[in-house]
C-alpha cells in the first residue's frame, strides 16, 4: 500500500521557525509536493521537490531526501496567517496520474 | 479567486436523491480531477480527466458518475448515496495530468447525506 506520515498538529509562536516532516512509503516515487489549506478554503500549491535538496520560495522552503523517503516543509518568520493545514503529496512513478496525499498537519501560530 | 469554481458550496440531500456537482476552470488547463476530503483523512483521488477523456477511476462506487463535456467543465453526478459519502468534494485542474505540475483546487462542495 501507499502511505505518507506527517504530524497531526504543530504549534508555534509568531516570528518563529517551524518544520513539518513527511515520510513516505510508496510503490515508486516521482516527486514530493506541499499544499496549504486554510479552514473552509481550497488547497493551494506551495512547492515541489523532484530531486534531493532544498527548494526555497520566500519564507517557505522544502527539502527532499529520496534515499531516506523523507521530506520537510520549513516555514520561517511565522505569521498568524500561516495557521492552516499543510499536506505533503507524492506522485507515483507509474503510468497513473495519482497524487497520494498525507493526512495533513494542522499548524497553529500563536501571538 | 482561485480560477477553479465549484457549485454549489453546500449540498444536503437524502439517500434517494439525485444531484450534480459542477466544476469550472478558467485557467486553460487540460487535466481535471475530483477528490474526496473526509475529516481526519487524506485527500482521496476519485477521477482524472485528460483532454475530456477519463484516465483514472480510483475504484470509486458507481453511485458517483463523472462527466467532462469539455476541458473547462467537470461534473459529478450523485445518486443513491450513503451517509459515509458525506464529505468535502474538491475539484482541481492542472496544465497536464503530470503530477509534478501544481494542481489548482476549487473551494469544494460540502456534501451532507441525510
């Protein structure tokens, strides 16, 4: 089967740095994506890692280690508006078009 | 404005009703998707369409019937649903169905089955 594991909840203080981990066990791997979803809103794409290493986009960075089947999303200079759920998603390396999502990490940013 | 619009936002229906969910995208994408999001569960892919052709049916029960008349519109026809089908149904689109391309999601339809 396919599984992605991420913490269910993380709490951090405004201005701090937080890391959300994602480990995966899938039948093949093509790349790891991260999505953000505010309550009542649509998931929005944050980042994609196809190769090992760090990708940086403003305050957000994402890291991938394929040998460890592991990735993380790093959020810096946290703001209250970053309170949301964050999902990692794996694209399988087969002919299907499936994105397999994790259950999501709910991030609460406190003043 | 996400570029992907879903209607209705909320739907309450009985198990014997027939209803349809609508999705429209104005992004010029060729691939469209239906997902189911239940509380405390991962987003679950239901169907994938590429250039109006269904390319993926993720073992979805036949009481869910998708329709894609063109690359901009996607429907999900519902009939004889079960209480466990209550969930948020999300539509998404991407330029192509390749999973390394970002998917753009609508705000979803919150479905409640009585």
